[in-house]
C-alpha cells in the first residue's frame, strides 16, 4: 500500500509550498541570461590556492584531529580568533561566548529552536532576510513589526518589545547592509533599538552576515557592542549575534558562529549536539588558518571588487531606470533594493524580464505579510561591471514597457 506522504508529514510541513518564483528562476540557466537574483559571492574571489595549500598542510600535520569527532562548541583556536576580533570591536568576551555553527543559517535555525513555540511572536523589519523567515517558520511563529528598523523606522521610540501579541520572544535585525535592502541602521537607531529592547527585556538577534563588506563611510558599532557597553559586558547584554565566513572566505565551507551570553551558548551547545554534533573540523581549521593569515588583505580585495560593481549598478540604474522608480544607495553588502510605482507588481514583471534574459528577486518574498509587491532585489556582487550595465539596461527597457502599458 502506498503511503499518503502528505498525511504523514507534520502539519506545518504540509503547508510549505515550493515557491513559484523558484520555479521561474530555474530559467536562469538559459544561455545569455544575466542574473541579479542570487545573493552569492563571486567565486573568482574564493581564495582557492590558499584553501588548497592550507588543507594539505592540516591533513599532513594534524589529520588525526581534523578528521576525528570534536567538541560541539567548535575548534578552540577559531573560537578564540572570533572572540579576539569581537574584542577589537569593543566586545570583551572569551571563547565561552562563541559557538561555531554550520553557517549563519544554522545559527538562525538554532535560535528558532531555542526560543520559539508555536504562536510565539518574532519581531522583524519589513522587508527582512527570507532565510531567517524560513528558519523561524519551522516553529510556527507569528511575525510582528520591529519598531525602529526598515520600513518601520517611523515607529522608532514607540517601544520595542512585547509586540502586538505580548508574546514576542525576540527581535531579529540585520543592522549592516541588510539583505534585501542594503541599508544600515544609523547609530541613533541602533542605540534606541538596544535601549528599547533592554527596557522590555526582549532579546535581540543580530545577523551580522554583511558587516565586513563596507565600501565607504565609517563603520558603526554593532548592536552587540552597544548592548555590551550599556550592560557592562557581553554576558549581561541581551544580544545574540550571528556571524559567518561565507561572505569573506567561501560559503561552501559552511562555517559561521553565534556570539552570545554564556547561558545562551551553553544551551545552544545542546542544540548543536542534537543537530549535527559539530561543524566540520577540517573546515574550521582551514577557516581559522586562512582568516588569520590572508584574511585582512583578502577582505580588502573583496571590498574593492564589490565597490566597483556597486558603483556600476548605481550608475546603470541612474541611466536606464524610468522616473518613478527609486532605489537604495548602499554603502556595502551585496544588494540594491528597488521600489517601483505602486501600480506595478514585480512578480508580473519577472516573466517579462526573463524573456529579456535578465533576472531579479521580487520583493514580496522578503515580507512576512505578503506586502512589498512593487519592490525587487538586485544583487551586484556576482557580475562584473560590463555585465551589470548590460543587464540593468535590459531591465530598464522592461520597466519602461511595463509603465507605458
Ligand atoms: C542576512 C543573511 N544572514 C545569513 C545568511 C546565511 O549565511 P551562511 O552562508 O553563513 O549560512 C545570509 C546568506 O545569504 C544572509 O544574507
């Protein structure tokens, strides 16, 4: 007898539908299509030679450690390295404040597992990172607006916390070069957010995936740094920071981390154990070695490359996009966020764009409430300047046609 798989799945998983956009974006493989859809680094910037040499050396000299089971907390020298770079940014802590995860995405999944029960509220900016919504969605939460972030900026000072339901468990924030908008919270916004959350005893989950990718302007203190300074240390601050080496070394190594008060880390270690025991030790050792040797110089190369691409995209948008469209001018990260006149729906434009051999992600997916239909996300990290100019030219023509129609 055939099993009725739909009935066998947990109810929450029955509802998870494959996205229509994902189906459409399969057309990206058509030759000549220029994609601004992915959120991925340029593979030409992966430090392949260094990774190859480092991994050969580690296997020769420390193979028994690199290939053996290891503690769930992560490779101690890598945890020390992360603690030291946090200290350099004003957050004094030790390796006991750090858990190594399989990318920041796993960190978000773990935060969901640790804090959420069905019906709990998570406060998020609108728009926000789709992968965070997906990670938290596994636990059946409702999403409320996070005051003082993204399009909810006007509400700043109205009191983060309790949320509409009074059951808010945490606020999720990408303070630097947000995915999808590319925007940063200003210093006063950061301070107010941390102060409000502290007043309401609301944990803040800070996703710092892009904080290293700044191309101009001065860096701002992280929410973790602001929280630790206010509270007198990382252990007293209500901030859980998720970081990653995906954007600065290579995402395929799947190495990220959580920096948090010790009681949170201790509990997350139990979650890590149950999930996959520990992150790949060989990859942690490679990341530790590469980050502590070529790390800063390599980051500078990435910044230079992406800065030029960001500039090329903004110049092409100025040239080719019709009046009535607006876009962000990010100082870093990987994305530009476009708002079209209200009457246009980016999901209707996507098939037309694909026919013109150019792709983007419609903005609705980044909104937990299905709003943002007139918005779209463009990635600038993957293609070189000429390709960006050509692709934005094609997209501009599609926009003009849609506006004329
Ligand atoms: C805001 C944000 N957080 C987390 C991630 C996941 O990163 P990782 O590769 O470390 O899992 C991404 C990836 O694009 C991201 O944009």
